[in-house]
C-alpha cells in the first residue's frame, strides 16, 4: 500500500524550497555587495594649470646676409684623379694641386683628413670660380 500525499502538501514543500533558495540568493548577493571597495571620491582636488611660455629668441638677419646665404654655390667639378702614394699627406696633395684641404675632404667625403692610404684614389676639385652676388648694404 502506498500512501497518498495530498497535493496541498506538495505545493507547500515546493513553496518552502523556493523560499529557501531565494533566501540563499539574497544572502549571497548581500555578502558579495559588502565585499566591494568604496567608490573613489568624485571631486578630486587639482591645482590650476600654469603655463610659463618663454618665446624663442629671434635672429635679425639683414638682406645682405640672406642674399649671400641663398647664392648658389657650384659643386666642385673634378679636375683630376690622384692615386695616393706612400708618404703623401692631404695637405701636401692640396698644395700640389692648388686646392685647400677642406675642398679635398668635401670632394672625397673623407671622415678623417689625417687618414689616407697608399693606393687610394682621390678626386681633385677644379678651381673654377663663379662670380658671387655683390654684397650691397640695405638701408
């Protein structure tokens, strides 16, 4: 024989179970909320921005200097090729071909004017001078 459970009893058990589960969920959410950190303050104190701008110095360039600086300068044209011999120096080669050491350095893209090697080929720039603009003072 089986005992019959009244339907009313099943409903009561089910309601009791739903109530217990709801209470557990509520307690868990309250417990998790208590673990949250405090929110940061909304109004943080700040200092006013201070911009201390110093203007860059300006150069006063007159028209004469500008005309001279913008004048086209010819690139050195090769007058000769010279093969460095044992005992040669750049200053001796420059004197031999009537050019400056700086012109030799520039024409040959030398990084160290004191270091040349025997057998090295050097470009000897020509001494063709082109007229530069006349420098006239401006009022």
